[in-house]
């Protein structure tokens, strides 16, 4: 059995979550190639793996949304890998996709190397529901998509934003997660 490190001790605000792989060895290589190596060709197979891992999370009328990037990071990277994954997953699962359901209102420094508490602090009040999409949350389950989960701080901030806008349930589906063997 494999658990994400923090999930063992810290309650999560989302209802359920799944990851397709662990963030180590080949899983780490795939995530980094997608995120920083312009390997958009990995999106389709990765989305398939994610959908298989998260099949039990899919619900009728579910809305799929990626973890948002700040506009300045999006400009630098040229694409949001979570949005590419989310779009493909939504097509394969026949679900509605909204790439801008959430907004990152200020740029955060990279979270690499920060402790769990520092990550949560860095994301306080940074992710908010898009006011132009508020009606889309109402009485719907939301499936949040991201490429990697380390502490869960980003997904927690996104989940809280979804609930504040009226989502009834929030689920998370990630390509890879940092974990330890239990």
C-alpha cells in the first residue's frame, strides 16, 4: 500500500483523490518532461493513465478544471500542463471542461524546497474562483487536475476556492504524487 506522505497525518479538504503514478524514477521523468521539456506528446497517454486511476471519481454533471498557473508563468512556459491534461481527460470522459474556472491572483515563488507549512502559507488567498465562471460551480462536483502533488497545498487552496463558489464535491486527479511506502 502506498500513501502520500502528508495524507497520512493531515486531513484533506477534497472528497477523494487519485494519482496515476508515484513521483519517482520514470514517473518523475514523465512529469518533468511534460512540465519543462515541451513534451506535449505525453499528454494523451498520461491523461489515459489518470482516467484509469480515477475512474471511480467520475460523476454525472462533473466539471473538470485544471490547477491554474499565474499569467506570468503561463507566458514563460507557453502552456499549462494541468490544462492540457484536463482537456484531454474531459474529452475522454465526456465531461465539461473549464480551463479558467480558477484563477491564481498573484504569482508565488516556486514551491520547490519549501516545507509543507511554508507551501500552505505561500498559497493563502492566492487561488480564487473566476468571478466570470461563478454559476458553473453551483451544485456541481468538480474534478481538479494537476501534474504532481507534493504537500497538497495547491490542491487544498483550489478545493477551498471551489467550495466557496458553491461546488458540492471536489475530487482531485493527479498524474504523480510524492509518496512513501507504508
